[in-house]
């Protein structure tokens, strides 16, 4: 992947974020989406797992009698066949279409979340005294900020390396928009249920999405002091490496069950082992754990914010408890992905100098993490 182009793209995102904060420019996000698709579509074959997806793409047929020939889930194989027809066998175009699919789902979800957050704030505060939130309420197209937060780590990682998981996670983000609603109708439940079921046929770890939508459906809010205690205990458990024996016990239990066996087997199949002894600490954990403190200390009067904060902290709890489980990040990413949502809601209430300081720190730090992986 061309690091220089990535950096120029991010600098452009900063520029357009500033423009978006001051002016209403409809559909500015489409320029972002198309350029990012081009960036990811033209990546090098040296990016991890790209060769495996290329091999699958070129060898798959347009019939439906070769499903047993590939390791990938049935839903993803059908998706690849469809994209192969649309792209006319062009692998670069195929990669762009995969990225476009993800970004369209995420972008739609962002718009829906923005409307729900606006409605919540307008309900809680008289319109005449409504906080402007740095242009958030003036601009119905406020999207560059959350899209940039999304691609800073997860958007690049999910669309460049783990394509199946990327589609699954975007579907869960979509489902979350309906799970956070206080009053749900039949269609809301369908829009929660269907994306998770569909995601399962792209990657079986989609079952984790069930726990996420349950967390988002619950109306649970702790006192700030309780959140701080939880945050402290997460760090204590992680940095004391408490989890080695726990990882063995839990995964032994998972392997004794039916559906959970799929998840445990999926993780263990990557390397043949489930639990390993780890040295040092994960800087990714340190980053998200440190940001967790800022998110807790911020006084945001929003149930939506609190619900996503609960999901975020659950990811950190799992990260700490199962630190020694091989590739536990394949699980915790389902929770920490929503960092882009909680960071978004956190940033829009900050004053300009604090906004830019934290925004640049968030993007820069996560880019360092992901560019080390994508080469």
C-alpha cells in the first residue's frame, strides 16, 4: 500500500473536516468514498491475505457447484461470484467494489446514527438553547469526520486484509443503529436480525454481533465512579497478565458446545493453538484503554453515547481477560470497531483547539498501527 497516498488522503480528510464544520456541502462524503475505494483497490499484492483473495477470485467459477472447493463461507463465495460478474473478472475493480460495499453500509449507518443523536439531543434540550456541537446540527451532511475515524484503523484493516470480516462488521454496525432505539417496531427487529444472519454467511464470528445488539438494547448506565473503577480493573487485569489460565478454561468450555465451537475452532485454526504465553503489552490495547478514560470523564448527556461506551468497555474487558488467547483481537475488534462511533460523538462536543488536538492524535496513532500491518 502506498503510504504517501494514504497520508495525503488523510491530510485531505482533515481539510474537508474543517470545511464541513463551517459550510454545508451536500454529498461531500462521496468524494471521500470513491477516493478511498481507489486507494484500497490499487493496493500491493504484498498486503497480507491479498494473494489468498486473489487466488479465490480467479479460480472461482460463475456456477454454484464449486462451494466445497473453498474454505470461505458460502455467503462470501456467492458475493465473490456476483462481484466477478460485475467487475468482468477484473481483480482491482473487485477490490474496489468490496470496499465500496462496506463504505456504503457504514456511511448509511452514520447518517442514521446522526439523525438519532440529533433527535435525542433536541428532545433533551430546548431548541433555543441547543448546543451547536461544532456545526453538527447545522449540517445534515456531517460525514467526513466519522468516515475518517472509521478508516483510520478499522476501515483500512477490514477492507485491505480481512474482507469477509469487514463485510460482517459493517452489517453489525448497521444493525446497531436499530438496536439503540428505545422504541422498536417489527421492522427495527428485522433490521437487527437480518444483518447478523447475513453476516454469519460471510464469517461465522458474526454470532458475536448478538451480544453487541443485546448490550445496545439494554438501558444500562453506571455512575462515573463505577465506570472509572471498571476502567482501572481492566488495566489491572491486563497489565498483571491474569488471563492465561482463564483462556484455557473458557475455550475448553466453548469447544464442548455446538455453535460456540465454530467460534473457537475459527480462532484456533489460524495457528493450531488457542492459548499462548505473551510477552510485553499490546500498544493497541494501551491506546484504546487510555482513550477509554477520556470517554468516561467526558460528561455527555446521551443514552446513545452511554450504550456505545458500554460496548467499547466490553471490548476492553475481553481484551484484558483473554489477553493470552491467540488472536483474541479477532473477537475484541467486533466491540472496539464502535470506537469510531464513540470517538465521533465525543469529538463533536469539543471546543476547536481540543477537537483538533484529539482528532489528529486519534487518526495519527491508529494509522501507525494499521500501516505497520498493511506494509
